[in-house]
C-alpha cells in the first residue's frame, strides 16, 4: 500500500527551533512512518508572523527534524508552503490528487483535529483519509488559549455555513 502522511505545521521560534506543538505532531508522524511501509511525508508550513519569521519555511525545519530521526530524504514530498490550516488543505490538494495514495494520514494536534477534519471535508475531500491526533504535551494553562481559539474558529465556520471565502 502507498501511504502519505500529511503533517500540519506548527510554530517555530526565530532561530528555527520547533515548538512543543510541532514536535508533538512530528513525533506522531515519525511513529506512523516507522510502522508503515511505502510511506511518504508531506510537511506543511511556510512563513508567517505568528509561527515562522525565519529565512526557511516551517516545513524545512520539520523535514530536518524527521531526517535526524532517520526518515529518508526520498520519502519526502514537496513542501506545502502554507500560512494556515485552510491553505494546508488548499495547496496540498493538488499534490494528494497527483500522488493518489491508498491512504492519506493527516496528523495534527488532538486539540486541532476537529477543525482539521471539517476543513478537509470542505476543501480536499480525499476519500481514503485517516485522521491521526498527536497527543498534546502542553500544560493545561498553555492549552487553554488554543482550545478557545479552536472553539472560535469552529463557530466562525458554522456562522458561515461552512463556506470558505
């Protein structure tokens, strides 16, 4: 079987050090990669004031981390240089349609999973998709504003009848 793991990006600092959110997602990706044959990885994340102000896209740092863990260079697809979750799916859609994996595994944080599923179903609609939540290692106080943001984002989608502009 042909698998693609689409790993949604997370923040990194101004030196390219990956955040705990990004590392949680990448550890989940690495585990899936090592336990499944014929698996390639699609890293998302470009540039943005809120998550990456370095000269390299976030996906570059994600790839470097996974390669240090033992993922082979040839098992990476081109980067999705996105700035948010909507763009993760919009830009990646063409890559996924071209590659036609038997299974698309979408990895994101457990707290982000609901919105990722909704956006996938609006934008990408790839039929053989499995969503894999990366367990967050954030403290409750670190997690609280992220949960509030996710709740607000879902409410905005509902308010707009799940139509993206």
